C-alpha cells in the first residue's frame, strides 16, 4: 500500500492525545515519548496492489 498526500511538521507541545496514542501502539514511547517534531500526513490518494496469478 502506498499513501500519497501532503505532510506538515507539527510541534509536540499541545498534542498530548497524539503522544498517548503513539504510546498505546508502541511500548517504547511510554517511557520515552518523541521529543518532536511530529509529521502529520493528510492522505490524498491511496494505492493498493498485490502480486497475483492471473489465469
């Protein structure tokens, strides 16, 4: 899968909900949350493909 879109650099300050979500998903962030900045991706297009046997 490939996700195409625009990104923005976001300061960590004031985004405690985002850091809590990251910590819930990735245990290493519980004790050591990222110092920042964060990247926010706004998807504009999603491309999916798979290798398959077409008969």
